[in-house]
């Protein structure tokens, strides 16, 4: 499996989720299964079926997060020395060439992406178009509404 890029914050959030799943969700699900079993006949016990289904979800998510953390390449943006280039972990101030609107995005891993929080996935069209650009460069992005042009105003590594 290839390395999964994560920022330090993204890795911490995955570790916190893993801890929660193991220490809260797993015991809660085991208790729900035990409670449902105590009601008798399992063949017609909807609570038991629901608890077993939940257990499958919890165990699957635990394995998924463990795998992502095991294959993570954790990148601290503060330690980057990219000479002002747009790279993974960088925070970019952009200006839409058509509307003049300014936005700020940080390029992060798939699991960290949250457009409302200003975090875009490294695999998104806009991030792919911006990688390698410097302040002052213009990137053409293929968006659903057509080609958009963004000028890179500033690049920082926070």
C-alpha cells in the first residue's frame, strides 16, 4: 500500500478517533450485544441484529483507521522548506481572476479535507492545478462550471 499523506493535525484527529472507537464505541457495542442476548431467542431479536451490525461497522472503522495511520506519511507544514512553492500542507491565499474574490485554502490529505474549514484534498482538481505554483502564478482549474483561473497571492507553511 502506498503512503497516505497527512498533516500533523490530521494524524492527531485520526488517533483521537481510533482511541474513541476502541475505548467508547467498542465497549458500548459489546454491552449492547450482551443486553440483546439476555432477551432470549436470537433468531427474531432485532436489537441483537442491530448491535451485531454496529459491531461490524465499529470493527471495520477501527481497522481502516489503523491501516491509514500505519501507512501515513505525516508532514508538518511548519518544517517545510519549499521556497514559496505550493506543496502538500501549504496554506494558499488565492484570488479568482474572474470575480476578484479571495479565498484561503490549506492542501491536506483525503481524510482531512473540509471545504468549509478551508482545507482541500491533495487529490482535488484545484489542489492538483496549484501544486508547484509560486506567489504571482496563475493556475487554471477545470471546475464543474468550466475553467476557472486563480492567482496565487501568498503561500505560507503554518
